[in-house]
C-alpha cells in the first residue's frame, strides 16, 4: 500500500509554524513517545523495579528492536542489536573486522567520513600498535584505493556534509575481490533510503537511531554482523552482556551466540522505550517510497534555491543515484545565513567551514514546507538579513 504521507506527518509532534529540515541530525518526537516512556517509567521502573528486566522484557529489547531495524536496512533477522553510541559501535565493528583479517594492517576510509569514525579508527590503530594505520582518500577515490594492503574498508554510505552517496554494492564487491572486509556506517541511511545489507553481502554495519529513526537525543546505536561472521567475530569490547552466560558470572569471557556478543553493558531502557514508539511509525513503511519522495522534495528545493538564491552553491551531487536524504549548499557566510533561517522558523544546520545542510524527511516534510522554506531563504538572501552580529555568534552546537 502506498504511504499516506499526510497521515504519517500527523504522527509527529512538530511545533506550530516550524519547518524542520534537520531530521537528519535529530529526528522529531513521535506523538506516542511520551506515553510509552511514561509507561516504562511508572508502570515498569516505578512498580516493577528490578523485576522489569524479566517481566517487562527489558533484557530482550536490544534484540527485539534490532529485528525491527533489520527490516529497514535489508538485514537478516537476528543480526542487529541495539546499544551504546555510534562511535562505540564503529570501534567495535572495526576491531572485530581487523582481527578477522590479521595479515593486513590498513584501514581505508575517506576524508568525507564523519570525524568520530576517523577518530575511533585512529585510536584503535594506535592501541593495536605495530603497522596498523588509517588511510584516508577523497570520497571519489575510495573504490580505486582498495588494494591488497587494505584489511578493512570503513565508510559512511552518505557523506554527512555534502550528502554524496557511495555505491555500497560496488564498493563491497570490490573490497571482497581484494580480500578486504567492509564496515558500513548507516548513520545517514537507516530510515532515509533503502539499504540491502544482505543483498550487497556487507560484513559489518553500524548506525544511529536518533537521526532518521526518531529515538530522541542520546538514543542508542545499532550494529549488524553478517550471519557468516556472527559466530567468528570476536568482540574487542567484551562486556558482560555479550557473554554467553552473563548471569553465570564466570571469571573469564566467553562470547555469546551470534549478534548477542556485540552487546556490551546494561541497555538504555528508557531510551529504548522511545525508540519502540518511534518504530511503530516505520514498521509498515517501504524505504524505496520514502527515498523517492525525499528526492522529489530535494529536487523542488534545489530548483527553487538555484533560481531564487543563486549565490548559494549546490554541494550535493545532482545525480539521484548519488544522493541520500539531504541537500547541502555552500556559502562563505553559511553560519549566519543558517542562524537567520532558524530565527524565521526554518531549521537546518551548519557544518564547518561553509555548508548549509537541509534534510528532506518525507514522513513529516511536504511540498508546502519546502516551498515556504525556499521563500524564506530567498528573502533572507535578497535583503541580506543574515548580516547581523547576533547571527555570527557561534553556539557550542552548530
Ligand atoms: C551522527 C554520526 C555519528 C555520531 O556518533 P555518536 O557516537 O552517536 O555521537 C558518528 N558517525 C557518523 C557517520 C554520524 O553521522
């Protein structure tokens, strides 16, 4: 059944009059989340106390919700588990992948990758010592840079700044032909576009839920391990909940079965309750349709901005095949322009040095929102209303 976008939009809490083009950074709240979290607090934590782990299914949540996310990213059931933050999951996936390809020492990534992914790789290679090193190349060169020295290719499918999308199937295939493993970061893919982890034969994948999947600030990340690796991959972060028998309290570590071993510690129960509510909105959604609609909204926005605010320079590829769910424009005064937009109720964000970023999330953004956003942006540029000292003061979070 085709998605009723207007009905989906009504499921989100969006402040009156606001045009929220930042669901790629922090997804809005679904209306049912407060009641679901309240239930987890009052009826579960409040009344059940410690019994909640068994009686309210808290311990099983990371796997149960993992299966609902699995459907959205083309993963086999039982291959995804929730927990920790994305940075931690990047480290975990990369450490396991490196250990599975011990004769090679190079982690290949691209210069467009999110800094935290690169920092985690840097930290890990330093800890491993020896010849381990992180090599980064321009995003366009990622595939051709895969050679027989590369142990693991670690890439984010959609570039957080430009919105440029890697060809996941081709890169994975090429890596495997070269004897490398691949870790895909789906931070800007999960809930934004169709992903087919099983189909492309990805080895590991990670992603977050507070962006396109609306779990709320600090919502847990997820990790995927291909079934063929699930009982081989050894967790570097060997916490008790990834142990084969956590409540046996053994002195030494034995990895749990399959994806269970990628758990680390106590799951964030309240945050998972918010995610549970958010996923109700996603369970019947076809991501191909979501992405097709996002591309229509993006095209509308690009066309409008290019004709009415031509001083802004498109930073996102024009080809639909190379786009995720965001559109970015460059301008030297990008920060001030974004602050002026936010002051007028159009929320996007800014990424240094000069990128204005706009997310097009069709479950709660429609053509009307896009038309209004274009009009407001055009007016700000025509009248130069961004050129005020208060719009140039940098806040801690941009
Ligand atoms: C958002 C994002 C992160 C953030 O990591 P956290 O640990 O959740 O703060 C990491 N990597 C990528 C690619 C991202 O887009």
